[in-house]
């Protein structure tokens, strides 16, 4: 089961499937460094990420 409409290329996350899908039940995305406004897409990141072992 993967999250519909979510494309993620973070291959070393334990939830990543086939290098482009996410198998988490939900994800949380926040602004890098805190706050509620990102300047661009590079200032956002997925806090559901967990390193593959
Ligand atoms: S949990 Fe986040 S980083 Fe991991 S595969 Fe899903 S979207 Fe990507």
C-alpha cells in the first residue's frame, strides 16, 4: 500500500518503495529550520523519514 499522489525519491527512507513511492500511512512535512513559511521547495522536508537500516 502506498500513499496516493505522493512521489518521493528519498531512496534511503525505510518507507520508500521502488525509489519513487511512499508506503507510510501518512506523512508530516515541515519547513526546514522551523516556522510556517518556506521560501521554496528546498526549504521543506518530510519528518516521517526514517533511515533504512
Ligand atoms: S516517509 Fe517521507 S521521506 Fe520517506 S518515503 Fe515517505 S515521503 Fe519519502
